[in-house]
C-alpha cells in the first residue's frame, strides 16, 4: 500500500512503462511497418531534418524495447553482407504507443490551456514578466508550450519566436558544455584517471 499525503491508504498501482522520446519515435516508425535498425535511423534523420541520429542512441533503445516486449526482433540472413535484425511492433507495443501518444497529447493540451489562460487573464502586457521569467529560467514547459502554439498555427507573436530562438541558443550552449565534459571524462579514463 502507498500512503497519500493525508495519511489515507490508496492501492499501489502497477508501475507504468515509461518511454523515452527516442523509444516513442521508434515505436511510431515501426507502427508503419517492420524495419531494420539502419532504416529506423534513416527515417528519424529524414523526419528530424538536420539532426544527426546516432546508432549509439538507437540500438540500445531498440534492445530495451525488445526487453520490454514492445517490439520483436527477427534475425534475417543476408547472402551478400552481414546478417540484420528486422524489428516489428508487438500488440503490446501498439497499445503502449497509443497510451504514450494520448499522454503526450493531453500534456500538450494542458500546457497550451495554461499559457492561453495566463495570456488571456493577464493580457499580453501583464504576461510579459512571466514570459521573461520563462526565458531567464530556461523553462522546458514554457518552451514546449510556445513551440506547440507556434506550430499549431495559433497566435505566435514576435516575442514567442524570440523566446524560441533564445532557448535554442541556450540548448546549443549547454550541449557544447556537455560534449566538452564527456570528452574530458573519456580522456581522463583513457589516461588511467577513471575507475
């Protein structure tokens, strides 16, 4: 049993299967039909535009999805090259993908309603400090809501576009820091400094 904050007991629910964004994308691709790992990478790169999708991200995600029984991998013998694995969505995978997409849709809807409410209640001028705080604090929720609002063809002001540009710049800066840090850690490990 799990106790709520008020001390009352509530039944413990079975742990949900949490999926990463990459896993959701893989399931969505496999919903269209079976595919090899390389095909999945190609489809993701095509859909994500300039983003490079690395096999070191995709193949571990595929293995985790197989372990969770959301996809099934079948070895395919090749005469003129290395054998491959063809992945296909299982019935359980289809169900979990459907739930994950419903949850994402609900989350976007709630975020959009929050921003619409705040904007309409406070007015654009009064909401400006909230927008400025969102930019300063690099709020992922603010980013997601504004991105969704602009993509959906809603009212996307110049301030929203500026925020999205600033957020992208911030993320690029953070990614460079993480990349440097990982290289330093790898170098330290190679020099015998790691465990």
